[in-house]
C-alpha cells in the first residue's frame, strides 16, 4: 500500500479519498453527538444572523472570522450541524493536500506522491475531535497556506511579496483563533535561515500580520465595538482565559496523543540518522523542528483541551514520517508498520463498538458531548438567559442575551454593587427580556432588587431555578 501512494498519479488521490472516507464516514453516519464547540458556534451564528454585532451585542471571546462563518452557515440553515461536519472534513482534507503539495514542490524529500497526505489524514482520523468544526481547525488551514509563502522561490532568497502574504495569512489565522499568532515565531525563524536581510524581511512579515487586524479594528471602530474587540478578543487570551474549555478533558487528549507521539519519536529518530543532501533540505528540517516547538506552545496555550488540538502536531509529524516511510533495505517492514498504524487508528476510532474502552482506559468522546439537561426538559424552543456556565439548556433553546460566556459575563453579573454594571444590565434587557431565565447562581433576588424594571417581571415556574417573564 505504501508503494502505491508513492506515485504522483491522480489515481492515487482518488484511492486516498476513498480510503479516508471509508475510515471516517461509518462513524459519522452512526452519529457524532453535538460538541460544546459546535454549540457555541451555532449560538454565535444565530445571534449574528439576528442582527447582533460581535463584541457589542454579544459578549464572547470567539474570534471574528470564526464567528462570521457561523453567522454565514446559519443563514443557509438554522443550526446546520451537517454543514459543520462537512466543513470540518473539507478543511482537514484541504490541509493535507496543501501540505502534500508544498512538500512535493519544495523537494524537501527525494520521494514524491501522496504519502504525506495519507499520513496527515490517517493520523487525523484517530479521534472524532477532528470530525467536528472548531475555530482552531479553521485557523490552522491558513497556517498551512502560509507555509509555501515562507519558503523562498529560489535557493538564494525571498520574493518580498511572499513574506507579506505569509504574515497576512498568519494574521487571518489569528482572527480565527488568536493563539495561532504564535506561528509568527515560525515565520521569524524562516526569515532568519532563508532571508538575506532578516530584519527588513521580518518587518514585512509583521506588516502582513497586522494588516487584517488593522482592517478588523477599523470595522469595529466604525461599528462602535472597538473597546469590546480589545476586551473580549485580545485581553482574554493575554489573561489566560482562552483555555479551550470546550474541548475534551486533558487526560483524554493526552491519551489520544500517545500514538501520534510514538510515531513522531520514531520518525524523528529515523530523520536524524538520515543524511540530507541539499542545504535547503537541512534548513527545512530545522524549520519543522521549530514548528513542532510552536505546536507545543500552542497546546500549552489551550491547556491541552482546545477543540482540534490534534491538528497542531500533524504537519511536523507528516514531514518527519516521510523519513520513516522512505526506501529501506527491507521494504516489507515499512509496509507492516503502516498497516499497524492503520489498525491502531481503526481500533482507537471505533473503540466503543469494538469494546476497547475499558482495556485502553480511554472513554469515548461522545461521553463529553452536549446533551439536553433533563432538569429543563419542559423549556424548549424559547429565548433563554442562563445565569451560570452550563450551556446545555441552549441545546433546545435560543440565546436571548449578549451573555454567552459566563466568565466574560462576570464583568457585569460579578459586579452588581457597581452602578455601571447595573446600568448595562438594565440597558441590555429593557426592550426585549428573555422569555425564560435559568438561575444557576441564585442571582435573581439581587437582580430583582437592583434592576427591578427588568427582573421583577420574572415569576417562578414548577421547575426549580426556572423563571418565566410575565
């Protein structure tokens, strides 16, 4: 099978597509439950489709381009879960093919073909985490696109326009998921090892990076949302609040990374014992080592639980695995190793149906999906305000307030002894109060006392903690 995919013929691409679809679609057909990241994206998309403006009428740390995409998808269909799944598959497939093409055109390895794309998609199918849409997966697509612009068109230096484009793509990626701005370090290292004038070249890279941010800041300035853009998009990351809490628990993510880590260690050991002929190939190897380091910083920035964390290790793993799959004295060993990796991926992906959860001590991702809270089963299809961090009531209801992220909502609900916070709450709910209010923090008595024009209208229902506007 490995020798088959080492050919650059188009038939290999079709075979790769069939193989990956055969590996991924059965589980998707059986149904991957709604994830917290997808629910958040849908809620943001609904609010934007209703006319709300991010950071002014909706307080959430979702990056602008990821939120804009959610609003665009909601215009196609209300809560289009299947569109999110198709988009995730297309993004991952596009990343694999783009990286495969860059590695082939740059001659970073003597052998060409679709082996890089095969490795990328195969390892990316370990978990259903990459079957679902996430801002990180979206932004990472632009990072892969920036790689070709970071490589010089000739072995002698850069075309300056390519540096600007690389910085621009990293800036667009950061507008999808802000921690991806750390990949400027990869760009800096590429400039150092490839460019003749490193300082000027890095300034071009920075200019390209700040251009999309300047455009976004200008838009929010005229929309009177610039303070919210700085407060909700930039400051949460700087304060460590963008932690990727919507993803899988840390112990699940780490166990899912065991197979990619083992494959990466094996590939690294093979690459360090392989002689590289061209200086460019040596420099590219150094670049991918820095990429691997930045990917580790990205995992730390998301505290290991960001949705789509696995995608960060796929590009360096794909590159170094080329040394693992190259010609050896005993060709059957590489074929057997690839089949073992394929079997391990199938076992991990379908561990629930194969009864391997307990032996592997690895619970299914579906256990951490968003399910409707049975305590609020009587409230469905309503405009809702939840005073608390639990997003499950929104699975069957609509968000009716700017307060989606409870941590960010503490700027108002956590400072009810301040006049400014009370005034903002009164202004937000005076004209269109939510139909129902779910009080998980016992804040309603204080709210009724301090903002009576809005919250005195809520009366208790038969369900504890649920109040209906009269």
